[in-house]
C-alpha cells in the first residue's frame, strides 16, 4: 500500500468517482425530462439541448469569466429550446417524438456551427468541493472532488418528489399528464402547462450541458456528448417517472460509464471498448427486464404519446 | 369562496333556456328549444343520441355559444362565456366520461378541482377539512385511495361529491348511471333526490332510462332531432308516451320471435385466465359453455374482466391459461379457425376494435374475405370492383348511411359504423357470435336493428355470447344469464327465472 498504490481498490473507487462525476448531466437531463413527461409530453430533443447548453455555457464563461453566468446562459438556452419544442407541439396534428428528433439534430448542428470558435480558447471552469481532504490517497481525493452542480442535482430530486405531491404546480403538471380532459374541465390550459413544463425541462437539460463543458470533461468540442441526453430520456422510463429513482438511475449509469476507464487504469486493457459500452448494455438489460409486450408500464403518464 | 364578479344566487335557483338555436355550419343542432328547470326540482332531459341534449347543456355551461337564445339563471339573464363563468354562478356538470384523474387519489382530485388551490398544499389540514365535509355528505368514499383502484360506482359518487365540495347548487348530470348497477343507480339518485327535496340542490339529468325518470324526476323535457318534442310533469306521463315523443314516427325493425331449442355445445371455455394491461389477473379461470341456438348473456359492471375476456376470444390478447374449444376443436383465435368455424365478432367500440378508420367503408366490409374469390384472384390480386359491388349491396341491405362506399369509415356516425360491422360479420352463415356492448351509445333505430339481427342469428342456430353492461338488453335477448365480478363468474340462471335484485347484488359483489 506504499506510495499511494491501492491495487484493485482503484476500480470501485474510480467507479464511485465516476458515478458522481459522470452522473451529473444524466441527473439534470432526466429530472428535466421527468417534469416534461409528467405533463404528458416527451421531449427527445434534450440531446440537442444538452449540447447547445454546453456550447453556450462555455462561450458565456469564456466571454464573462464567470462560470456561473455560463450555467445561467445554458439554462436559458435550454428553456428557449424547450419553448420551441412546446410551441411546435401546440400546433394541431404535430407529433412530439418527431419534433424532438428534429430538435435534437437542430440543437447539435447549431451548437457545432456556433461553437467552432470556442474549440481553441480556455474558459473559466466550475469550482469543486474537496470532500477527500481527510485522505492521503490521491485516488480517494480524486473520487471525492465533488462539483456543486452535482449537489444541487441531488437536492433537486427530493424537492421535485415533494413538489409533485404538495404544490399546485406539481398537481397541475400531473393532471395535464394523466388526463387532458380533466385539466380542461378544470378550466386550465393544457398547452400552457406543457409549455412551462417543457421550458423547465429544457432549462435543467441546459444546465446538465454546462456541466459537460465547464467541469467534466471540461472543454468544448464536438464529441462532448456521447448520447447522454438521449440516454437520460430513456432513463426516465426506467425510473418510472419518479425523481428519486431518476437520481439512483443516474448514479448507476454514471458508475457504468466509468467502468471502462477504471479497469484500464489497473491494467485490464483487453475489452476496453466493450467496457466502455457498459451504459448501453445496462440500458438494454434494464429495458428487457422491465418491459413486457403484455403489460403497460406502471406509473406512465396516461397522456404520453408513447403509452397512449 | 366566491369566485368571479357575479355572486351565485343564494339558496336554490332555477335555469331557463329560452329560444335556443345552435348551428354548426349547415347543421342545425338546436332549433328554437325551450327548457325551464324550476328551482328545487329534479328535471329530466330525454332524447335519443343526436337529439341535441348535450349541445343544449353545453350551451348552458358555456362550452358552446348558442347562435340565438338566452339563458336565465335564477330569473336573471346571464352571459356565460366559458365554463368558469358557469361555475362562478353555481352551475356544475357531471360528465358521462369521468373527469377524475385515475392515477391520483380522491383527496388530490377534490383539492385540485378548487379554483383556489394553494401554491403549497398543507395536506394534514386539507384532509381534516375533507373529512369534515364528507361527514355531512350522504355518500362515503375512501379519500386516500387512488381513483384507478375504486369501482365505477364509487367514481360516480366522487364526481358528484366534487360538485358538492365546490358548492355548486345546480347540477347537470349527463347519463350519470350508465356505469352503475341498478342498485347503485338507485342509491345515488335517491340521495340526490333527498337533497333536492330538502331544498339544497336543483338537478337537470340527461338520461334515456325511463325507469329513472319515473322514479326520481319531477318534470321532463323531451327533445327530438334538435327540436322540443314535448315535456311536462312526470306524474302525468307514461313511459310509452315519452318513448313515442322521443322517437317520433320512425319505423323500428321488428325483432323476430325466439324460436328453436338449444343444440350441442359450440363454444366451450375451460379455466380461461387472462391478464390486463397492468399485468394483474383480469379473467380468473372462467369456464362457460355456449350451445348452438342459445344466447348466453354476461352481465357485469364495466371493468370486471369482460373486456379482457372478449379480447382473448377476438385474438387481441393472449390467454395465460385454460382452453377454448369451438365445435370441439381447440381454438386460438387464428383467422383460419374463425373462418372454418364461421365465427363472428361484434366488439365494443367498433371503430377502434373492428375497423380501420382511415380505410373506406367498402374495404372495412371486405376484411373477412378480402383475399379470397371473388374479392381476390390467386389470393393476392384484389378485385376492387367486387369490393364495391358487395359493399353497395350490403349498404342497402343494412341501411348504412354513407355518402359512397369509398367514404372513410371514420366519417360515419356510431350507429352506421356498427351497421357496417354488422353487415360484415352477420351477412354470411354464423355459427358462433361474440358481441360486446353492441348497442352502446346508439339510437333506437340502430339498437332495434342490432337486437333483431342477434336474435335472428340465434334462431338460425348460432351460439351467441353477449357481453353487455346494459341489463335490460341482456334480459331481453339472452336465454341464459351469468354475472361476471372481479374476473369470475359468480352467478348463473335461466333468464326467464333470473331475479333482478339477485343479479344486481352479484354485479356489486355481494
């Protein structure tokens, strides 16, 4: 154990650190999508929102020198993209899944176009809190360097869980997602509720993007997101539209994504790319385990176009 | 609690609709209709489907704006621009389709319906207030239960409670008993009647059940094809007189007399088990035999597994266990088996379960035989002319009202969609017929025609399994009656010997 070598313990530690680091974008996107889907709409465009958020956060941080203004800019960009999605979906005979796919391509394309000049410069990055100060082992310290956004996300999950039950907005979002007839009979506008829910969802997804460019990996390039946005949308389905389960699912995915690099660091090099595919294998495995052709998903909002 | 600028009249109040005319394009839905509901009375609004009842009450509730005419609330003329205005005036409506959110609890549904939902709901306090409110009410409901877990009868009670919780003094009920057992209907209407008698409420009830009109209503207004056809004090009217006013001079198909005896077992179910969409057991080891020349009626409140049972027989759902035999052969709802055994199906919601809405009437009528001669050559080359000729013949024979055989079937009215399905399913020989709520939401003429066709099929020797939520229909048509509750058959009797109160008790699970 001398000179900081901790042998095979590196693997679980790296997975833990990865769970914390890699899970943050999953967490924000899935919580945002959870809000949107609970209102009865699915926004597949969050992959585009994530990349746009990453680009605008990096650009704003570079120009203003404040990473937190970058986070805010990412959120606003996300909310605007959410408003665009909800606006198009408000038109008659528009399918939200198709619009989502279009916006996913639009968002990533626009981000690459606008983000060309940002590949070279270095922007101010988000700070992290060192929870590993008590340890001398560098791997432990590295694993426990926790970003503030992660903590905000962890706090947000129980807050959302509470808000869906006890606030007027939470109840209205659920009503719009379960029965648009009931919502209209109460005199509320379903489209307006969904517009707001999609904007909040976009806001959170944008913040998830800012984490990518401002903390981990912490730079802007075109390969920044490897499908985290779309994976997070799927994650909401495994999490049964429950914000607390979204938190656990995000951690599990983050951990799975860190498995490949962790094994490589201890010298397991064979099958490196296979281990990198762990999150996707996990996606498939959970899908197969939890879905059945004979059953509808429990907890699914009844108005969602995929369950109707 | 008063919302809006116009306070509701204190005490009970009446509603008058004067000279109401409503046009949708060229179509005249209401033609100079007059409705007078006296304060503190129980008023019934009778009429066939499409007579304009819903349009009239939707004008009162502010969903539609009448082309001409006025609404007086408590004797004062009011402009009702939208449902919120109507609510502010103390008017409430209970819809035919439930407006409760199934995935939420009763308490959440009630609080959410209020106009002043607090930004953060203090649940302990709200629950205490709700319990105090319930203590004053004639019906009891489990506040913390999810709406999806309670029975249809309890849901209907919740809908009514919701209106009372919102302090509405004038209730419009749209066919409130269509999902209830006769005993539940009597209980709910009886309690509402008591509140009317005590001077707490005024009620306007849309219905087509004469029994309920006779038992609970003070006055009745009858509409026919958008016009006022009659009305008056219920005490001075008979069901026959009301029926004649409702239908007018229209000729109804005469139902053939029941003839012939039941023969051999044709359709046999042995311990059939099926799951619902949520994965719980909906059909619980059902065993049942239907013989040739016999109508077996399955009674039950909707949601007791009837739908899943019919879906298994129709091939829309896989059975989890058990065995189905038709004429002695194992049956798996394959197309070839259906054809060999001359099986016909009239599923509920025919537009959804038996038709492709975007395809033409002719195509829909040809579904059973489209790939055989004379409709197809060699099993693949379709002969469009044969489709059209066959459809034209059947459209005439079954009196399907469609512009052309090429019209998409979704453009037809409910009665005509069901007639088209009838034409497809019953025009040839039928040995086994499975029908589920075949007359739901249809007018008298269509109902009479469908009942006549089902009886004729029975007399020709078909084994008929008739699943229905309408007890009157089952008592009229079936030879044998079974009751389905929670996925099990809990009662069986010859229809001629069945006791309505015993049947109703079994439907409610007692």
